C-alpha cells in the first residue's frame, strides 16, 4: 500500500531487497544516490536524520523534487554554518559547511548537463568546501596542479598537524564523475 501526503509524495516505507536495502525500491538510481549520501554520515558530511527527512519529501522519479529538497537542506546547512562562524563557533560552522557541500552535490545528480542550475549549485558546493577547508586547523587551501597541455587539475591541500618538515600531506583530487569535494 502506498500512502500519499498532501503533496502526493510516496510515503511507502523502504524495503529490504535481495542484495540490499532500497529507499525507493522501484527506482534504483535514486536509491543508490540516497545510499551514497546516507553512507557519508559516518564521515560527518551528512546526518542520518537530515537524509531521511529530505528523502521523505522526494517523489520517486521526480528529478525536480530531488533537486529542490536536497538544495533546500544544503541551503539550510550553509546558513547555519555562516551563523555559527559569525558567533565564533568554527567547529559547528565547518560541520554545517561540509554537509552543505555534500547536499549541494547530491542535489545536482539528476540535473541535465545543460541545466543552468547545475553550474550554480556546483559553485555553491565548491564555496562550502572551500569554507570548510580554510577553517580547518591547520588550515588547508585550494591548489592547482599543472598537467597536460598547459591545463591544471584543481585540488585541496590539507596540512597535517605537527612540525613543518617531514609531515604527511593529503591532496584531494577528483576524477570523471567524482568531485574532489567528496574526499573531504
């Protein structure tokens, strides 16, 4: 039985299927993307409650509701991050910016490549990632790594705490279909 709320959104409970759990059993793409963002909770770039609340407002197969709801939760996290920074709470600000970056990324997954909103939301993702990186202790930075034919690859350089010489380093670089921001 499928229950519908006032907005005609499918509120049927998720089911366990052979081979895994699916939030939208009839929509593998949505379910896989939901599992990706939900799985990032262990690293702090999502929260389980925000993911399920957002998913409850998405109609399976409705790319507009997917975009709208993930962008809305991203905007809310960005705003909370900015307010936390203004109040001097950088740890809370960074947590919110990291989640906002991930949720902006999630919001664009089903947009067409030529959809103007895609570039705008990816820029918001990058801006939140940058805020997260530069406010870490020790701070990081966005860098460009020279490569083929005068081009470059953009990456995040994250400094490790400790003495300046001989310390480890992390450079987050994305690839085709994967953003460097997902490594944060």
